[in-house]
């Protein structure tokens, strides 16, 4: 209980709302109405509209850096107003609040759910019935604020089996005779192309990347190649990425989300295996 009192006053907020409208500020206002002492950290609000896969990736890579007990509120919700469930989940790192559409499946693949509930207790909503188009304001923000203020998960709704939570059908990397095949799963602000191939596949191997008919050397830092040249490396997030030293790889190489790539392992002469 003491740990909960110490750490469970922090909320992270992720959405596809952008910064041109007041939607994010409105959610923060609702949180402050419940408890103005809560701390809210913006993870990001530039998720491409309705792109659950990108939201899943960003949350999965951010949550380990927050204190245990943090409430992670994520609203990328193309099914808002439909029959999809509104949920809250307890896992080893804290709590997740948002739509049951697979947005949490990356986090829960790394740290499985302990308990989950469907948010059916209107007492903890801003309004009942809620808006058909803004559950982030009327359900998720107030629920996250109550949860972060010490309300138990069980008070928020009816318990549901975590095994039945929606899992996003994200393409997985696959081994081949000469390496690993994957795809681009995220493009960051710098235009770096982040694949779905984790560093663990590369242990003890020399490697390069092949994409769109181009071979890109596997190195350790951006400066290992001349300015303007492409490079493959493992980013701080632990995934193989493609970058261009000093430039935007996405724009320069015309490579997009979900495009196929292959990590090729190399022989002792630095040639790709055949």
C-alpha cells in the first residue's frame, strides 16, 4: 500500500490528437478536476491518426522508464462509440487505461496482465452517457485520475479475463537461412526507420540490411559512415533501424511504414551469406 501511495500519482498520456486542437488540454483539465495534484507526462500526441500499431510501439518502448505504479493512459481509438470495451489493466509496471483494441498488446507481451476490468462503473466517469466520439474525455481521463488517486481497479468495473484482451496482429520478424526478415514498424522525428527486428537476433554476428534492393552496412554509431550515407544500427530502443547520417532516411530513401527489410548475416570475409 505504501508503494502505491508513493508512486501511483503519475499519469502518462499518449494519443493521436496532435497539438492543433484542445483535445489533449481538455483531458488534462478533466484529470485536474479529479485531483489537481496528479502529475501528467505527455508521451506523445503525434501518433498518425487512428494508427494503433504506432501507438502500441511508442507505449511499449516508453513504459519501462517510468516508476512502478504509473498509470499509462493511451487514447488512439478508431472504434470509439462502438461495442469495443473500455478497460483498465494492472500489470507489473503499473496500470493501463484505454480502449481494448490492441494498443496495450506490446506492453502486455513484455509484462503480462495481472488483472483487468471493463470500465462499467459510471461513478468514475465524467458523464453518463458519455460522448459517442470522445471517451478520452468522458471515460478514460477521469478513470485514470481516480486510479492514480488510489481508487482500486476492482471499483472501476467488472473483472474480465486478461487472456481475452485484444491482441494487435502485428507482423513478426522471421528467421531465414541467411538472416532475419522483418518490416519497418516506426518512423521517428528524425526520419530514422525502426524495424521490428530486435537486437537479440544479432548477438555475435556480423550483419547488414537489405531493403528496396539496397545493401546497407550494419554499424554501431551514426558517424561510422560519411555524411549523407545510409547506415543500419541498433537504436537506443533495442531495435534494428536504418538512418542516414545527418539527414532524413524516410525522405531520402522513400521507405515507408511496414515496408519489408532483411538483416543478412555475413561470413568472415564480410560478405552476405548465400
